[in-house]
C-alpha cells in the first residue's frame, strides 16, 4: 500500500476530541413520572454533529445503543427494573439521559462518539 495516506480534506467522519466515556449514576431522580439521571458533554462545534451513544445494560454489562433523541418524543414503554438511554443534541452540547420506571441504584457506563463533520 505504498502512497496511501489519510487526509483531513476528504469527506469521511472524523472523531471529535470530546468522544469518551463516563460512569453515570443510575436513574434515581423523579422527573414527571420517570426516574432519570443525565450527563452533559460540551462540544461547542456550532452545528448539530453526527453522534453515537451507548450504555451498559442492567445485567451482564451488555452494551446497547441509545434509543435516540428525546427531542423527537418521549421515552415510553420502560419495563419495571430496566434502564433506557436517550440523548439530546444541540449545536453546543450532547446530553445523555438514563430513564427508568422505578428508582435504580449503582451506576452505568455511558459511551459516546461525536463526529466533527456535519451530515
């Protein structure tokens, strides 16, 4: 593969330096009828970037993708004792939210990737 190199002027997704992980407390604050906890990441990109968000499940430390943005609707259908993950995305922040039908204990790892290019 001689002569092959990556260049930043090509249109492929580049990870922002704010990509990361955080150990977030399990949902234990009642907001309306759902328990929740959240964590906000500031990216300051000035546009709504492409993101991927994941979280650890309640059992076996399995990792699942977030269900999507809570801006487009509400998190419904959460089984008792289970945790659901959504996110809210603006031109400056990414907020990852854990939801539960009942108060939870412990903590869950959350993971996110913020891409620098706009869609």
